[in-house]
C-alpha cells in the first residue's frame, strides 16, 4: 500500500500474534516500523526473523524494537529522533485466560495507555493517524446478529471478562473524545476471531485449543453443547483490513468491524479441525465442559 511507503509507524503489541504479522506487512510496504511490547503475552519468537534477541539488535534496517510498557508516555521508550506518522495500538492481552490472568494490565493499557498515546500525538504529532484495536467483545453476548457497528452491545460491566470488554469500550470512548474535541485522526477497528501462524497454542481460544488437542490425539474440549457460533478471520486478511482502515483518507473517525460474516458452530469447528488433522474417517471424541461465564453464544 503506497500510503505507508517511507512513513514511520509505531506498533504497540508488536511481538503479539497479530502485531508481528502487521509489522511484517508494514515492512513489505516500505514503512519504517517501531515495535514496542512488554512481553506479558507477546513472544519474541514471533519477531525472531527481524530481531536478534541475544545481540538485542534488529536484523532489518527499517525495524526497531523496544521492550517496554506501551501504556507509558512514549517519550520514555521511543527513540529521540522519531517522527511518527501513524500508530497502531494493538497492545493488550486478548484471550480470556490471558486477560483474566492480567486484569489490571489489561484495563490500564486499553484506557490509560490509549489516553497517553493520544496525548503524546496531540502534543508532538497532531497530524499523525491513530488506530485503536478494539474487539468484537465490546458487543458482549449480543442480542443482534450480525452486529452492525451501530449496535451498543449487551455487556456485563462487572463480570469476569469486563476488564477486557469494558476497557476496550472505554478505549473507544477516549478515541471519540480526541477525535471530536481535538480533531485528531482516529480510527477504530473491532477485531473478530482471528487465527493463523504464530498464534500461541496455549492461547485458550477455540482454534488453537482444538488444533493442539487434535494434534496430540486428545479428546476435543467443547464448552456447553457446542451450538454457540463464531466467525473466523485469517490473520493476513485481518492485517490487510487494518492497513486499509489506516490508509484510506475517508476512514478518519470511523469505527469498523473486521472479520468474517460466515458463522461456524463450535461443534462444526471441532469436526473441521479433527478431519484436517486425522482425516475424514477419524472418530470425533469430545469432552464436554461447562460454558464459561459471559461467553457469547453467537
């Protein structure tokens, strides 16, 4: 995409599953990329083709990495000579087991971290573009299907998942304030279930869970009766959507769902994965468990 050529782009959560793929795509687009990650859930192996961990040095001339808390004021971790054109704010634990294990870090990065990044841009680079990685979970357990961006959601504000759901909703609110009050160029992407290479096998979400169990020959864990549905988006498609949302001029101030409208039940997903791993005649062995609290049914 021509927009990114020779631009300097900050990616928070750069060592994460989606973040690392975004870094790769931006480098292909000839951007200079600054990656930051505190490695709470990010993994340096996702960037091993770009960064020598032992030497603490990038192996790509247009990529720099800093291990730091992206939620701090960026002056604390960005190179002095930086001149930012765009920020992709992807830093946040994203799977239920991860954000429930780190609830404070999760709500801080999505709220205070978002505020700090936007304040920094307002003061130093008011013309820079900012994209906030929100989530389909802002819709909670939705009562409307499929969810349009205008839907306000059905969220438990004090449930086990609220540290993530509500902090993402607050992050969106902060983006709206900076867009309306300060006329900043802010875009919001609500990301739906994404899968692909580099996803952590212990992530806790549907596809890595089932794929890991199938590869080990274990029974596949299905929560509830398996009738609940998900729509899955391949990571390269998601990254292309993020880059388009950032690069298109008319997307300023917009909130956009990024995902796949095609639904699959959890049971159907289990069958697809079992057949892919062990063939169409494999016996599907299921271990049923209670549905997690506040887990969306569709």
